[in-house]
C-alpha cells in the first residue's frame, strides 16, 4: 500500500522535469537575466563633449556599453584626425546619415572651392596694422622683426620690431569670436614690442610677405 502511494507522487514529477530547471519553460535557450527588473534607458539623441585648448588631434574613440546580461564591455575605433577644439564633439544615432540609410544630402556630391582669406582689420597704428582671418593674423608694417617667442599664462605671441618711437603703450581688445583676444604695443629703446594674446594654447608658424608678416595658429 505504501509503495503504491509513493509511485503516485513520483510519476507526476517526472512528467514535468527539464534538463535545466532554472530557465523559464518557453525560453530555455535565451540569454539569462541577472535580475528580474529591467531598467529602460532613454533613447540616445545626441551627446556632446568639449576638449581643452591643448587638443589638436583625436586619436581614438572608446564606447562603454552594457550587454543584455548586465555585463559592461568596451569598443574602440582608431581615428587620428585633426580637430578644432573650439567645436564640440558629438555622438548620436541618426539613420539618415548612416551608410545603410543615406540621406539625400549624403547622396548628392558637392565640390568645394577653396576660398581666399578674407582679412578683417582688428587694430592699427600709424606704422603697423593688424588683420585677422580665422587662425591667420596678417601684420602690415615696413619695420623689421627682430625676434619672436611664445609665452604662457596667458598664452601669447611676443614680437619685437625695429623702430625708434615714443608711442608709450597701446592696448586693443578684440571682440569675439576672434582667436586673438588682445593686442598690446609698448615702446623700448630702438624697438617696440607687440604682444598678441590668444584665446587658448597654440603653436604657430610665421611667413615673411611683401608688406609684412603672416602668423598662422596651429
């Protein structure tokens, strides 16, 4: 009698047994979840990042993401592209600009003609005039440049020009969005000094032209 009762309990259990009892009945092959509550993150629209003024090239972009099982992974892409630190970096998902879903603007090919510099006068004295165009500064003067060097805090280019003058001092603040914040001129015995204050950290190259000099920020 006891044997028959024991069999009545065992037979139903064997009918519903599975290889792995820890997975749901209908999803034994699915990826296991580490917790019951699933947090839904808001969809990515656009995120921005601003780099310091010392940045010149972007070498690598790394994305850290969460997998279905809750683990954290990373994926990187090597770029090595020059950048303008004034402009923010963007990360977004936009099907209209992807290779699989190109937009009409992406399909249409356009050719750009390299525009000539459009210099704008930003400061002037009787013997020297300053013009700027983006990262370029043109100095019109008949005076010989004796020396040039770079100083920091604030970041500035210093140039000495040969001339005897009793000007005293001259200061001109430049309105934004110019990269050149301020121009100061001070006189010394046998020369005058031009200090060009910049809006961030730069290197530069100088070129002698017919009527003066050009500086290009790098």
